[in-house]
C-alpha cells in the first residue's frame, strides 16, 4: 500500500498505479489545524490482510524518508522493534514525573 498526497508525490503515485500497489490518498484540509489529515482509499481498495493479529517485532511500523543532506533522500522502513527501542530509550532519559504525555518521533 502506498500513502501519498497526490499533488506532492505524483511520480510515486504513478509508479504505484503502474505496478498495482493499492493507493491511499493523504488529504489535508486547509480549514483544520496543522498536521491534520484524512486517509482516503482509492476505488478498488486494497487486498485484505493476509493475517490478522498483533504486530511482530520484525514488522514494518513506519516508513520514513531521509532528509538527503549527504546524498539523495531515501525511503527507510522502521521495524516495530526499532520503534519500541527508540521509545524506551527516549522515555528512560526523562523522569516520569516530568511529563503527562510524550510524543516520540524518530529524528
């Protein structure tokens, strides 16, 4: 499945369509707060999941795009185990009494 803002990633959408990858449009509404968006699956939808249940440590949790400061930007998958390790490491650096909520994002 490819998730993309069609107006910002037309080449990625075109490639996904050509190779038969299901596409979900990321739609931002100018009238909503910054960072708000909706996901809109395209007609035809995606194939059903092969197996249900909880994610496993080796599963891909998210896909990031590098900044490309030293070379071309790259797409990098981040595993569930890596995401959990990053969250654990970040949380261990902050006293629990110092926060009510913590949003963790890879740097």
